[in-house]
């Protein structure tokens, strides 16, 4: 099968096209013929070697964390999926990731794609959608009328987090650049903060939840908008627990746990029209275009998700 791999850490030119064998599945897995995947910042961070201690894989590595395609083969212990099912997932490992024509996925990490959702839309969801869901629902236990601040609302996690929060009936504020104001408002935010012109910590207060995708000074200032007993969850860097305690709030760092049942819930939100995958740009699966897609992601200015069309 065709795959885009890296044989050593480095810049985008380390992404090379190779012909490699299809994955061999075990009894608890399915083989997915991929139709689409997407780019996430973790892809190029791993490619650069920033995460080699967390992911100590041997080369070659197939990057990619989002899978959308058709079940091609099922393991002996798989009963809830059949050959031909349209599915999406966030596979458990990057060693044999999704920049390829096929990938193996554990059965518990799969969900069926709703009928009216395209492979490209489905591929945009797993990593960022599950991250947003777990931060807001599992960790922060979001409730109707909660006041929620979501940083970087135009990004992958932020754009899903806004829609998930609104589906729970929360009041949502979000930061983004001025050029993305229209996009973020379209997602449903109640208060938009142009971080280039406004200081969010001066505009907001008495909030229940902050989702921090930035870290650093942004994270530190975010404590000031929370009410006593509020929660800050960061996907950027571990919070300063002593500072959080001094402010009377809870602060948590979260790393995504793949989960097929939660992915199915996100599919239901999409089916009901309460959540939409916003695709900023689409590239084909080729050496040249994957390098281009990585470089776009590295700018931190991609709006919505960067999707890779495989079939």
C-alpha cells in the first residue's frame, strides 16, 4: 500500500512516499481502507522529534491520528462491525498511523459514520473532537448555563469545543484573531474576544470553565476570569497547581484517550446538525502535498481542519 512515512526526525522534507505492506490485524481489530485523514499539530511536533520521549517508536513511522474509511477486514472477536461499514476513529498508535491507504484499528475505538456525513468531514473529527468533548464533558462536567471561555476558537479543538458547549446550553466566549471573527461567531459564540485588540482577562469574569489551548501567559491570566471553584483544563501544558489553588480554582492537564463510544456521540451531534466539521483546506495523499499540509499547520494560522483526501 502507499504510505507517507518518516525515516528520521526533522523538517517537512522528511515526509516521503513509500510502498509498504498492509497492516496485519489481530482478533480485536478491523482493517480500515482509508478514504480520508487530517493533519493535527501533534503530527509535525512528532515529526520534528519534540515528542520522541512520549512516543519512542522505531523508524519508519507512519504519522496520522484521524481515520475515516470503510471496513476492509474484521478480526475474529469483532461482532459490531462488518466489511463495508463506513467508520471513523482515532487509532491508538502512531507507529502505523493514518497517512496511508490502510490502517488497523482496535474495535473499541471505532464508530460508524452517520449516513449524511462525508469521509472528509468524519476525518476532521476524531482527535480534536474527542479532545474537546473530554475536556468539557468528562473533566469539567459542563452544564446548561455554564459560562465557558474557549481559547483559540478558530482552531481544530476550539471550533469543536464551541459547538459542543453550545449543544449543552452553555454561554460561550472565545478568543481568536480579528480575521476569524466571522468564523467563530458562525460557530455560535456569545462573546467574541479579538486577542489582538482586547485583553480577555479585563473583559470576562465569573466563568465556570476555561479550555486553554495556548499555555504560558494566556493560561496564567485565565485564572482571573474563573469564579471560585471554577475549572481550567489545558491541552497545551500542565498548569501551575499551586497558583490554581491560590486562586480557588481547579486546574487539570488533559491528554486525549481514544474512545469509540464518545466518537459515536460526536457523530450524533453532527447528525442532528448541532456540530459541523469545518474544513479549511484539503490536500491529496502525496509526498509533495503532505509536506505542504504540514507547513500550513506549522503556521498556527490554519482555520478549521486540514484534511487529506486518500480516495
